[in-house]
């Protein structure tokens, strides 16, 4: 959590995308907060793109390189003590991302943002943090390509 002085360094779309809040009885409506955060993130992304439009090809290449890996081996395995995401569900979304980036098939940023994966422990699951970080990169690439 940031102190009263604010976050260290400039606030970016990444900060908005990764912010989390504790659920509280009588708190704000989750869907309304998510929608507001999506709009704020869109504004930050537009600002960031105007400041640094280069590098899209490198970002696309990094995203596509992960997609070349074999199903079940795209991300580190979940542990037996802590559940991760079901690998087959993540791999299916990865196939859709590849089809979008390479073949131009329909896929939106919201499709990525709202993806939900059932939990799974062990080698047939992927650790959550690397998958989430990768999907954040996919969202960045899609936004920069204009795939809203």
C-alpha cells in the first residue's frame, strides 16, 4: 500500500491493472469498480502509447514466443501446496491469443481481462503469477494494436 506521498515513480497503466482491494460488507459494487478501473487504464494506455509508440514488434515477438511452447509447458507448474490455474484452460486462451495475433481472429481485451480459470494443483496446473503477468503483456500488445 502506498503512503500519503503516493506511489514511487510515475503512475502507469500497470498500476491500475494490478491494483486490488479487500472485499468489505457494504463496500462498492465490484462490477462498477472494475468498469471504472478499465476506463482509467484505457486513458493511461493512450497516454503511454503517445509517449512511446516504438517497441510494438518486440512486445509482439515476446508474446508470440511463449505461444510456441507446447501445451502444458507454457508456464511454470503449480505446486502441490498451492493451487494454480488449470493448464488446459490457460492453453486454450493462449491458442485464441495466437489466432488473434497471427490470423486476425476476433478477440478483445475484455476477453483477456475477464478470463477465469478453475484451480488445479501440481504439474497439471500453472502458477498464477506468471500467467497473470503474461496476460498483462497480451493486453498491452492488443491495446497498442488497437484491439479493444
